[in-house]
C-alpha cells in the first residue's frame, strides 16, 4: 500500500470525524437555541411546570421530557428523601416558581494535547460550540412543589 494512499485514507477518515463533530455541535446549538427562544419570554414570570424530580451535582432539577429540558430549582441542593430514586423511579412533580436564567453550568473544552495532564470536572463541550451559551440554564426561584403521582 503506497504512503500516498495511506495519507489520503487517513485524511478522509479525519474529515469524516470532523464533519460528525461539527454536525453534533450544530444540532446541539440548534436545540439550545430553540429552548432559549421558547423559555426566554417567560423570564421573571411565575410559572407552573410538571416534570420528574432529578438530582444533579449542580443541584435539584425538574426534567420536562416533552420539551427535552431540565429546569433547576434555585438554591435547592437536592430533592427531599424519596423524591429522586434513580432514573425512571422519581416522583412526578408540579413545581411553581419565578423563571430565571444563569450562565453557570461547568462547561469546558478538552485539551487538544492528551498529554497536558489537566483533568477537568464538568461538561465537555466540542469545539465549535460557544461556551457561554453552553453554560446557560433556566431555574425556578422561590419554588413550591407538590407530588402528583
């Protein structure tokens, strides 16, 4: 096998991988943009949402499956005992509160140098995605909730 063929083949594989990554980045940002467009007009309003209780490292959240979005509960580190029992076993809640937004999700880009030795904690974001937009999240402030199942 000639070296020109090898380099050509490797170049094609590299381009395919890059195009997949950029397609993922485009789809991710389109999804994020749609979420922001839908929920931004409600900022500062008291709203009521129905979803599943979820505990994340960054705090308690409400998973709204029909919109594929997580809304965090401002100031709540985790749901009370027996609200979140694992995926598919959590309580369904109706939560009311004032919708706010923050840009504080722990996002980062992986180093291009695998030998950098730096281990980061957070959400790895592919190149091509704006880190500030990726760190965006919606929260409910002054939230009250009731179990509905």
